[in-house]
């Protein structure tokens, strides 16, 4: 993409309404623009990040055995009345009526709808277990939307729903999803800590929220340093082995973590290396048994032919919230520092003297070789402007082409995260960029 032809409206000044780093930087780097309170349009750079995160989330959901579907955003109020949540959910739910005066709602979550779809289709224990997920826009009418996409009213979420014959099977599904989540966050360049959590309006009696560490996080967290030694991507744990999943779950939940240092203080005994910091919630998983399947009349035929009420769980990741969370965890005074896996472009290609034959030739060679993964700053602006925008936008690499180096067939390669600079040949730069 050539920056001179791109819709990347960067800002020099910070908008007054932006209170936290991620909101400021997402506006300044041209990732989003607000269209109403708590509602944002995603511009090309922001949309590319969102797609990259979604891709990784999908890949790990698929690897765990979950199957992707897509449910509607608009739901019938009748389904929520069947579960007993329609009146209990509160004013965060956007309630609407269609032209025939039927009560509808803009879904904040999908437990009722997935239960209805399942009861229409699955009749026998032989068809279990099942785990279905989708990535979908949702709406919760926050009373005070703030902090940009971190606490907006419309947001993109991955939510998955498991169905099992009994509690034992449901626990296996729960542990599979916990492993999938830890692998997902690791691939996003994040260190996530699972903490026992309240279930809230979703209900149930087993729940973990996933907190990523960030200096500007919304919650104070306390945790055992042993969390930092767990590597979910090592191949040590298999989705297909219940014993592996049990071992992973034990390793992941034995170290202590809390949002209150005084909570269950006895569990700190024997912890050799206690850490504390700030954290941001980016995911939440729940096991809630028959909370929805029973009142909604979901039964299947068991092995003995008698009706059985399936046990359920739900598993959410705030995909759009993750964009802000990553920035909160990875930025400096100059701007965003994107992890390689989710950056909108792998590199910024900076031509310091557009019109110089050697500079233009090298830039065109690199641009056509790297392709869609490079943002070519071919603008006639001063070098300082180009460097500032590249740092602001957080490209993992900056490829700097100046007339002196170009004449000798050499360019400068800068790593955004460390500031390390290397004087290399074009061939070497292309090899490093993959």
C-alpha cells in the first residue's frame, strides 16, 4: 500500500476526549473514528489489526475442535424470557420492537440463541460433545462508555458454547478452551494470567477471566511468578488427551493470582516470588451446567433412552477490546509498538528522497517484493514527518532508503520494539522480513 493513496488519517494532536494511551494512539494513528458515544468506525489500518487478531483467534478455536457458525445480532425477546434473563439483564440490553410490535433485542451475548439452535437439531447423546463459536458484533448500552474500544457500546467478540453429556465432559471442554485461550494470547504477543472470577449475569459456578499485564491496566493484580514459566505453545499439552488437559489445568491454576491481595491470603504461603502489577481483562470463560438448557427444555436421549439435560459452558474473547489492550501493554512516547503477529503492516518503507533514481528504484524493488505487508511512505513530506508517523503507527520494522546508502546499494533497517538499527543490503533486509 502506498501511503500517498491510503486512507490513514493520522493526527498530530491528541483529541481532548481520549483519556488513556490506547484511545489516544488509536485516534492519532488513524485506526478508528468515533461515530456516536461508545461506537467507532474501523479505518483501514485498524481493520487490518482487527482481522489479524480474528484470524489467530479462529485458528486456535478450530485447533481445539470448535466449529464456526454465525448467529444473528437481533434476537427474539421470547428466547430470553424462556431462560428468565430478559427482565433480569438490566438496561445494558438494547430492547427494540419491529414493525409488527414484536419485542426484539440487540444481542449482548448468545446463550439463549445457541441453546435454541441446539435443541432444534441435536437429539442423541451420540452427537455430543459439541462446541460452536462465532465472531460477531455485539451491543451493550454502557451507562458511561469511555476509554475508546476498551469500554465501548458496540464491540466485536468471539463467543463459543459447549454442550456435553455430563459434568465430567463439560470440564474437559472447559479445559480445552482454557488451553486454546492461553495459546491465542501467546500468539498475540501477550502474557495472560487466568484468575477465578465471578460469573455475573451469565451465571454458573466455574469461571475464569484472563488478565493481561499492562502498566495502565484497569485492575491491580497479584500473582505468582510461576505463571510466567508456563508455555502453552510448547506442544506439551494436547487437545485430544483428557489427562494432558487435566495436567495443563492443574499447572495453570495452582499458582495463585487475585485482584485483591487480602483475598484468601493463606494461598500466598509457600509462594517464593510474588508479583504485582496492573491488568486488563480480555477474555472470560464460564461453566454453568444446565442453567440455560433446563429452563429452555433442551433434552437429548441418553444411552439408556431416557432424556438427559446437556451441560453447557460459554467462552468469550473481546476481539476489538484486544486491539486497545495490546496497545496499552505495548507502546512508548512515540506511539504504538505492534507485535509482529497482528501489525497492520509488517514494515514501513520510508523513501527519504522521492525523485532520486536510486532511492526510487530500491523502494520499488522492496515494495513489489514484500507486497501487501509493507506500507510505502512515498509522500513528499520531510524525513522527520515520515519517521514520526512510522513510530506512531508502530510498524514492527522500518526500512529507510536514503540517497547516500542507495547509491551504494544499502539501506537502514530499524526494529521498532528495540530501536536497533542495521545497515544492510537489500537482499539481507528482504531475508529478515521473510
